[in-house]
C-alpha cells in the first residue's frame, strides 16, 4: 500500500505539529523559569503548571465541540493565532510581572493548545483515511478492503506524529534552555509566538467542520460524544483504565527530582541524564510502533504500559545511575509505543463525525490525570521515600497494564457511522450497540 505520508496535506500537518511542539517547549521552559525567578516560590510554579496543563481539562471538550459546530472555515488556524496572542501577552507580563494575570493567560493558552492538538490529531486521521479511500475508489476495491487500508493508513499517520512528538521531547527542552539562557524568557516567548503563526499558516485551509451536524448546539454535540462512550463499553473501559495508568505515570514527575538528588546523589546532571535517556527511549519506541503495523493494537498498548511500569519498578531497585538510565530507556520505549496505540484504538472505536471530540476527551483525560498525579507523587515522597514512591507508582501502572491486557482479549466494538441523511441531528446518528459491527483490535 502506498504510504499516506506522500500526501502533501499530511506532510503539512506533521510539519505544523513539529514546529508547534518545539515552540511550545521553548515557551514552557521560559515561563517556568520566569515564574520561579519572579516569585522564588515552588507553590507559584505548581500553580502555573496547574493553570496551564491541568485546568484546561475541564474546558477542552466544549471548545472542541464549539469549533466543530461552526460553519466557518479556518477555525484550527484561529486557535493557533489565539495562542500566539496569549503568548505575546505573557511575554509582556514578564516585563510587568503579575502572577494572577500570568495564570489566567496560561489557562487560556493551555485550553487552546489542547483543543488544537485534539483537532489536529482528528484531522490527521481524516486526511490519511481520505487519501486511501480515494485511491481505493479509483481502483474499484471492495468496501472491506478500503476499510482495512484506511485503518492501516491511520496507524501510519499516528506513528509519524508520535515520532515527531518524541523527537521534540528530546530536542525541545535542550533548545529551550539554550534560547532562554542566550536571549531571555520574553524573547523565547516571542519565538514561541512565531511558531504558532507558522503553524496557523500551514493549516490555513484545514477545517474540522462536520457538515452533517453543523446545526447542532455545543451541548447537543457533547451529549452525543458522551452517549457514544456510554454505548461502547470497551471504549469506556479503555478510557477508565488509561486514566489510572496515566495518573500513576504522571505522579512520577515530582518523585524524579528527589530520586536523582537524594537517592542516587546524581545531582542536576544525573536528573538531566535520566530525562534525556527516557526521551531517547521514546524516540526508539515511536520507531518500534511505526514498524509494528501488523501487530494488534491492544497488545502494543499493553506491552507499552508494562514497559513503563517496569521502568518505575526498576527505578525503585536501581543502586546506581547507570542502571536507572537502563530502566529509563525501557520506560521511554514503552511510552513511545503506548501513546500512539491508545490514539489508534480510540480512533478505531469512534465514528468519523465524533473523532475530534473523542481526541478532545483523550487530551482532557491526560490533563486531568496530570492534575491528580502531581500531588499524588508529592504525597508519596513526603510519606515514604523516592524508592518506595517509585515502587508504588510502578505497581499501579502494572496493574493498569494487566487490566488493559484483559480488555484487549475481548471483542471490541468499533462504532460505524450510519449512512443517514445529513438533515438528521447528530444525536440520532449513533447506531445502537446491538447493531454496531464488531471486530478485534488485538
């Protein structure tokens, strides 16, 4: 099958995503350092992280539904332009620092960022599917063959996006440190503004408008997405288990600093080495996923989650920085396999007209898990030790992996978009569970 990445539309999406991720890293590091420099308070830094990364969890679904419900074009680009404006405002505030205003703009920027990411992932999957279906139509292939090829194209597109994500995870923080040190935090934020404008320009002709449901209200569209989750038990179970897995994984963040400084006595350099090794593993994991298109998605998701859990257990047992880095490499590989597997499964279990909102739900789920995980990790360290905390985290992730493995062995029920007249409201377009086609993702 020809690679879907030959599509100029897909290449532009990937380029925009990569530029945006690099700019976001530069902006995030600059703001974290600036908030601490102005306040000298870890609590202020934690408040900023909550405002920018956790609070948007409650707002993103409505924003995604609102953008999809609009009949106007270029809404996706408009979100990036909005991010550019809020980031420019943050840069100005660093010259006239006022923490409440910084937190407000950070929350607005974070909400737009997560909503844009969800819509971009949905647009990527749609672009891959559209290209393959157009090719199949020209070749007069049967519909079953078209669907198989479209699903494979989605997986390839998700794999490419994950490679870009992992690469920016490795390069972004290093680039951010150099830029902030050389030019200062406000200048770094204006570089971030430029990345948003470039991203918006690359995506100017893409729009997530859904013609068959354009007249539905935001509330109706959210109800339709919620109804789909309730009527797809496998999807609901998958999301619930992933909330647990991601919450435990996110709780490792506060533990890592104390672990490198107190337990391993590795200092700042050791902490950076652990993060860098995890990032390198994520790149390798992304490549593993990209070369595993014939592997069942459920098995890949379970294996990736197991690897993350084993890494944290390895941290708990490692007597030296070298062994801890080996554990970090394993965990990074698991991360690089787990995340695109989750995205691909959710897309497969979701009809096309709900893709944007379900990607928004996944982004919100991750942000909410971060909100729970950060204080959980801090509490585990305060109540025990970094080794014990990592052991608890690792066992929690492993328990979620066992649940995922059990779930992956069941028959999953991907939703199939009914071919109904476009005049029907979207809430009536969801097929009842008894009539939904069944297939395996693992």
